[in-house]
């Protein structure tokens, strides 16, 4: 792992443990950076700077990933001042996946807290929206109410003209997402801290570009829509799915029409050869499905990749 500004402040043990766990998950060095002249730390993937440079020229901004506040002894998943990463995060985030992360990490904190840049809040002259609940059940209920009112993901990251109060040069502000993962962090065991990295992985994956393997036939999607099938990922209805962590059960990316039998093997665009899948599960099941479906029943099985 690499540490930026290592001479100004020694990285706390918790930060080093988290960085090592992230490095193991990534399969390459992770990155630790201290926020200048403070006791705040980001633990991240150095690839994010490459993604930002590759997708849009301009300042890279490192403030995305795990965020540790030493003086408060809390850990968060945080995204701020990174328009490119915010755009990717919003495109790939699924509320169901975020709810699962909230449930699975609840053991590590005494309260559930989320703050985000909100279109709805901005219309009411508030910079952020936030939820703070003692129980994870109440937190999730509040999330779902917001989603029912105006769409949680759609509400993220309004384009707010930068007032230059912080000295930044970006034209737009409004890229803030702070989700509390753990408190009393310094007293957590190495095993617990490492497990947090594993449990929040679906959020990290939302920060990478995800695209379909190939352009899908629009007629397949039209046939799925015409059959009045709800446009949600149907991965959980596939039998013999690979066990986690080989393929995560949590969705990310947009929902799209996927062929059960690929076009390259003679698959048609008819309803019986189609599923709604998120981009991630579409990619992971490409060429590995057999079976058929109709408007009420799915009889599809995951197998080894079929020969082309």
C-alpha cells in the first residue's frame, strides 16, 4: 500500500488494517491519504484516479472510498468533490444492494446515519438530506419512504452551481454521499474491520465503469416490456447460481434485456429467450444460461459457458 503525506501524521492502526484488507480484496496495492493538516484519512483504490483521468480531464480528487475520522473514531463510506465518481456511483447504485450493505454492517455501529446531496432538499433550500436512526430497521424504512416519494437514487447529486466558498474550481457542487459504517473503530478487532471491507464491496463496485458486453437487440427489450414484466433484475430466479463471493447476489448497473441463449448461438429476441438483468449479472451470466421463460414462469439454469 502507499501512504500520501506519511511524515505529517502517523496512520492509525485501524487505517493500516483497513488498507491491508482493501489491498487483499483488490489484488493490488491500496492507497492511504491523509486530508491535509487533519486527522482524517481516506483508504481507497488508486485506480479511481485513473478512472477520473480517463473519463474526463481535470482535477482527479481523491476523496472517495473508506473515510476514517481519527478524532471521532468513526468509519464511513464517503464520496465528495468527485463529479466523475459521483456520476458512476449514481449510474451503478441499486437501492436493494445499498439496503443489504446497511443490514450487514449494522453490527459495527450504534446508529445508522446517511447524508447525501439531494435534489429534493435543494429545492427546499437545504444543502443535504440526511437520515439518522437508532435501529437499522427504522433506517431502511426511512430510505424506502424517500424512494417511494421521489426515488432515492434519482434524488442523488443535483447540479448545484459552485459558490466557491471552499476555494474549489469545479463548476458544479452537490457530490456528497456519507454513510456511517462503524463507530468505536479503534476497539474493533482486526477480523471485524476486515469484514467491513468485504461487506461494503458492492458500494465500491459502483465506482467503476460498468457497461454491457455488447449492444443488445432492442426488440428483446421491447418484447419484455410488452409482456408487462417488471423491469427488475431477475438473477435470483436463475437456478444453480454460483456461490458467493464468486458472483455476488447484489445488483449494480442499469437493468437491461439479456438473452438466455446468446445471439451468437442462434438465440432469438422472443420473450422465452429473455431476462431482465442488471449490467453486473448480465456480464457474469453471459453465455452460461440454458432454459426458457414465459410471462409468469422462469425455468433457467446457470451452467458452464457454452461453446460458440
